[in-house]
C-alpha cells in the first residue's frame, strides 16, 4: 500500500487546485505510466489558507467546519494544538511550514478518523517540554479502518533542539490503524542551539500502537531512550536509518534496565505477533570520551512466527564503546576494532 502526497497545481481554468493521488495497492513504477494519475482534484476554495499570524482557534474552527488546510511558509508559534477531526482532511504545508508549541502543548492532534493527509511540515520542539509533537489517533479503542482510505503522513520532519532550544518526550505517536508513514525524519539535535543531554530532552522519536501501519524511509536519530517503539500488529517498515545518541554522560545515565546497557534503536514489543522490517541500520558514535555500550540495536519477539526482520546492520563510526549485538544477542559486536565495517544479520529470527 502506497500513496503519493497531495500537491498544489494550476488547473486548466487557471485556478489553483490541490490534487490528492489515489492509494495504490501492489503497484510498481510511476502512477502515470498508463495514463493520468488516479485521484481527486480539490479546488483551492475548499481550503482555509493560514499564515503564521493566524490564531490557532481560527484554524481549528475552519477545520471543524469542514475545510481543508494550507499552511503557507513561515514559523507558527502555537499555544494550543491544531486539531484535525474530520475524515479525509488534507493538511498541506508549503515551504516546510514550521510548527512550534510554545506552552508544552502538542502542535497537532489528529482524531481517530480515516483518510487524513498530512504533508510538508516541520515540527520543532518548543521551550516547554511537550508530551508529543504530532499525535495521529486518540489513545484507547481504535475504530475500524480500511486499507482503501489510509491516513498519510508524508514528508514530515521533527527537530528537538538544533534550530532553537526545545524539549519533547515523544515526537510522533501513531495510534490509528491503516496509516502510511513516508519519508519521516525525527532528530534530537546533536549540534546547533540548545543541545545537551539535559537540555534538548527527547525520549522517543516514533511510537506506533496502531495496526497495519506501513513506514517507508524512516529516519530517527539520537533520542535518549528506545527511539522507535512498535507495538501495533501487522506493521511493516521498509528502510530504517538510525544513529544512537552521541552524548550519554555515563553508562549509568543510559540504561534500559539494570542488566541492559543502553537502549535498542528499534523495539518491536513482546505483544506483537506480526511485523516485517526490511533494511534496518543503526550506528554509534559516543563522543563524550567514555566507553558507552549498547547491548543491542534491535529488539523483537523471536518466538512470534509472524515477526520477521531482514537485512539488519550495525556500524561503529567513531568515539568509544560500541554495540554488543545487532538484534537480541544475534550478530557480532561493533567497536573501535571494527570501525567503519558493518555487522550484518540477513534475517531474524
């Protein structure tokens, strides 16, 4: 299941429109190979067009009244979350519109409704710790969802620190089912403004509790605990790139539990019975001059017949310490003696 992101264009009548490509199943190659791309063309008049000066209650009122949303380029300082509550709402950011929560709020919350399309946005953490920057779907019971009307989160980026000081416990939480994540980059900054172990605090880049969530091109870097936690059923991740946090100040400060050094980069939780991952990599560079160690880079239930990981690797880049195994004790360690050379696991279990 794939879907291209909506885009703004000029129609034959000279007016602006937004095209929403149709979801594809079992497809190969460009959608226009055998004719025009299937999808829906929406006149721009159906969109509320916001600027950074637009008050959030005005945006939320427009969304509640059934309008779609275009966020024009700029930095949006938010004192409350933008709330998307209608099925099939399109939220299109232009020029990578940047959302910053100023008061410890979320920047955006999407209700447990199908077919929402989000694209072209940066979520920066704000000066007061937010529990989450973007939440897709409410917690608790999830309504039934259809693969013919998935929610799409595409070309969405998260930063904790770097551009400006900020903190957020979780960057992206996906509670809805039948969701496509495509080109997601979640970054706890390793350089720039407000960077430090106790400064740009961020636990998790991505938490998935929804079922049948598919990720393509997932980049999650430097978070301080397990960077991706996947507890939904029927999930798929195709490509994962990760760097462990550079800056743990001590081994004691970076322990999953009393017997596990560090945190895995990607954990499929023990309740999961079906998940498939392809092309997953995690790298370490501990730059504090201390021998920091991670017990493993990946974690998954080895006895669940529907959980399969393919083509995993770890690499020691530089610094001190290393990663002791690729996945659950399987795969050779990487450290200063193997710098630059990957440790590979072709399939697990």
